[in-house]
C-alpha cells in the first residue's frame, strides 16, 4: 500500500510539474479585429457596465457571476495534512476547480488566504463576493469554520457552504440511507455513535438530527459529549443540546455498545473489532478518517460489520464530497436559491442515495463518474 | 458618431447576453478515470501540497500561481463612467482578462470589491495575494489609488501595478518619443503641459520626469499646480515638488503658451484651437479623454498640430493601455522581478515606441494586434 501511494505521489508530482497549474482562465470569445475589441472591451463594454450599474441583477445575465464559485481556503486543515498554509492548499483547490468544471461546468476560482484570523477571513470573503455567484469554504479548521460559515451565510446574499462539513455530511447521509435499507432498519430508530467532533462530525450530527435520527452520541478524545460536561467549547455545547438525549457518559468503547451505526471522522485505530462485536446486530461502520480509516474494512467485516464505508477511493463505498458539491452548487446557481438549508442537504443526500436502485454491501454510494449523478443532485436543489 | 457608438453598444450587449461571461475557468487536464482523479486530487495531490508546504517557492512550478494575475477593482472610476460599483466594473475586468489571455497567455481573474475603503482594499488584496503571481489594480479613483498601490507594492513580494496610472503613462511616453522624432525635438528640451491631475496625469508627469523632461506643468480645474498653492492635496503637493520649476501660475490657457506638448487626461472641450495656436512650432497634442477627447483631431490639425493622439480606436494613434499590460505582466511573471520601477516602465515605453521603425504623424503608436508587440514588451522587462 505504501508503495502504491508513493507511486501515485510521484506521478502526481510529475503531472503537476508538467502542467504548472491544473486550471486556466480561458476567453470564450476571440479578439482578432478592432471590431472584436470594441465589443469585448471599450467602447462597447461601457453600455454593458452602465446597464448593470442601473440594474445590478443584470450581472447574472451579462457576466460570469452566475456561473462562478470562489473556493476559499486558509490552508489550516488541508486534507489530512493539517495546517500547511495557503500555498500548500492551492493544488487541492485547483483540483476542486477541475472537478467543478468537469462535472458541472462551473467556473471555480481558488482563493487561498494569507490570514487565518476569523474576522479577517470574513471581511475578505465579503469584500471579494461581488465577483462570484457562490462561496465554497474549504479546509478551514474547526472551530473557526463554524463562525466563518455562519456569519458569511447570514451576511452575504449568496450560497455559502463549508464543504468539509456539509459535503461530507450529505454524502455520509446518502450512504447511511442505503446501508439502512440493506439491514432493514429505519433512520428514526437507530443508535448512532460518532467518533470525532470536528467540522465533519458536527455537520453529520446536525444532518442526522434533521432527518430524525433519535439517538446520536458524539465522542471526542475525552469520550461521550453530554450536556453539562465541564470542558465543552461553544460548538460542542450546541451539539450536546440535541445529541445524547440520556446524557450517557463514558469512553467510545463504553457508549458504542448496542449502537447500530458507527461513524468515524477522527483517526486511525480508534475502532477495534472487539468494539464492533458489542454493537447491535448487522452494524454499519463508516470509517472515514483519511488516508487511514478508524478500522480497515476487512477487519470490520471479520468482526461482523454488515456494511463498511471509508473515505478512500481504493475500497468500496467511498464517502467523497465530490459526489455532492458539483451538482449542489450547479443547482444553487441555476435556481438562484441563496441559502443552503437542511431541506436542500437532505434532498441532495436522497438524490445521491436514490441513484443506486438496489443497494448492496459493496455499493451503497455511487461514484463521481456515474453518469447523471451530478445532474440529479443539481435537480434535487429545486424541490 | 452617436449612431455608430449606439450600434456598437447594442452589439456588445447582445454579445454579452449570448456569452454570459466572456471568460471561464478551464481544466488543463481531464478527470475521466479513478486514476486521473487520484493524480489531480486526493490522494496524489497530497504529495504536491506537502512539497509546497516544505518549500513554498515550489508553488511557482506546481500551481497556476506564476501565471496568474488578479485584476482588482472597486468600481470607483470605471472607464469614463465614474463610480458605478463592482458589478458595473465586472464586464470591463472580464474584457481585460480576455486581452491578458489572448495577447500574453496569462490567467487573469477579475476580483471586484464590495468596499471602497482604502484600508479594507489593501487588507483584502493582501489576504488573497497567495493565490496569484501579480496584482493589477484597475479603475480605482484618485487619490485613493496612490496610497493603495504604494502600500501594496511595499507590503507584497510580487508585482503590483495600477494600470490607469502606469499603463497609460507608459503608452503615452511611447507615443511621445515617436512624435518627438517626427518634429525633431529632444525629450530633455521640451515644455509639456498636462490637463488633469488624476491617476493618469500624476503617473504621466512622474514618468516624463524620470526620462528627463525639463519642464512639465500640470493643470487641474483651478489652473497650474505650483509649489505653495494653498489648496493642494498630498498627491498634488508631491507633483508640485518636481514639476513647474519656475512656479508658473495661471489657467491652462495661460501656461500652454509656448508649450511643445499638450497631454490631456481630463475632459472634452478644455483645449481650443486658439490655445494650440499659442503653442511652440509643430505642437504635439495628446487628447486622451474618453470617449470624447479634449479636442477632436481634425480641429487640432487645422489649428496647426503636427501630431495628434487620442484614447480612441477610431482615430489614428490610440493611447491604449492594452498595448502595455499583457507584455509587461508576462515579463514580470517570467523574470520573477517583483517591483515595477521607473526603469522597467521606460524600457517598456521604448519597446513599444521602437516597434515603429519610421514614425509618421498618423502612426506613432502600434496597435494591440501588431505581431510581436507584446513579446517585445515582455522581453524589455529583463534588461
């Protein structure tokens, strides 16, 4: 496995060296004559500018705004690599831009930031926002990501979504809905235990709560989060208010007993075969830590897991944000809906889940290449 | 003329409606297979990110940074249209992006701002700067543009240039050098009178001073600017320190007497045939107000002008920033030079001027379409 990853790393470095940038800004029209220039630029463009100045909504029809997304990152939580800064984040954001274009024809511009200050990030994104139709926040560490997303969603009249939270949550929910069909359990009558209360963990808990999952318990490194635990930051206090209804205390090992579902967005090794054996019948295991899952799929299956998903493309059932965001932003831009609410997230998850007609343990989630997937997600935005 | 402009306006509006954005973000590589995805995005991109995190200079080789420019405007002084705001500015910035790509293969991203506050603009541009290789400031009104450009050039380790100032100044100087050849005068022994002390006027005065023009007098709406005039803002005080050496006072009409060169970056009608008749022999008239010049070329010639330039594409000798910026930024990005100093500006002006082997009164300035022009400007950056 190490060898394989190292070979991918070498080939990826070589590809990046060759391309010197995976994306480019292209002209959709040529300027070959003085007349072309007069239409694309001055004096002709003056009429376009004046028309928009009089009626700003015309920018949606006369500029790239309605098809463009800023992919904003401060480089503080890049992939599983940690706080590697804006330049280290740039190739990842370029990769997202490639995916946006290829799968939903969106013009996505990486914007990597020289600041990791919450207020400075909010001010910067607000300042550049007229250029774009929507904002995707990316690889910004918790808990700053919560405040940044909430404030921008409130203060800007355009879709703002932190992909590490909601992209992951939507795709995880999609997978869970199909996994539950396989084991014939209802989402409203399951016990879900999550390991990890960072950006993705919080968003998953909120979305599971929104679809009516009755018992959700999150564990951080200190064990179960419950209302009244003395060391909770504001984001975990909020979590405690709607999860863990019986105020259960204890370690992951203790609270996982009897659980129907485990969702890990934490780190390798936190889930053991022995813990799986204490879970309810036909347990569902989502071990999403990247690149090394909380437990390897073969071990989980040997311990009795009915369905296993990971974050990796080399195992079945990859929980991959890229199944969601190209279509979701396409739908938001096309409909002109400005807020990404729970109803939209749930519809997107159902669109992804519904793309698989007959779920099996090795196919609960489509792949990014499934024809029609991104269009289905885009369509789901408009109810 | 009104009819012609109106027809261009209609056709330009129609083109913009059809295109819905003159530029797009394109992928330089396809993602068709799981392997493609592993190289362009995770897991392969992780190695690229880590390599850059360890050595940030590698971003120049492994991302689009070294070929990308942000075109930043707050929409406060768009073309001749005034303060029409960021959305009104967007089609102009898209037009500049088209020109950047077509003439020098640069990836230029419009960034239009929701703020016109000097400090907020500086903070925003600094925050997004890691994404780009250079910053072009555009259509930001005086005097804020001076402070914004100076601070960003000082505080960022990358080229920063306000095009309305220096693009105009460089191309005007190029034209002037060729016009002086026609009338056989030396740049060091001429009297130049400028009408307009905004962004372009200030930059022209500075660049003429840098090439050794002995007498430069700028007029604003209150007449000649001289050291000690009681109503000067800081930018005009600085101008007064190196222009108008004899502290001449009076209106444009008074100080233009005996001048060899008139440069207008002001408004229609400020220059009359009678004034031209008071100038030195073979006067050179640059009437650059847009879209209506300070005097129409036929009137200027009838009054004795030896050479006339305007800002318009439908008359000979168009002083057009687009002759300069594609090549200049190409040269800055390719050489890795971080500061646009006077020496670079003068070399760029000479490269543009030198592109015309035998200047004539109707051809002192090349056009944007002249083959090899932009490469020559790019080459001039590297001395």
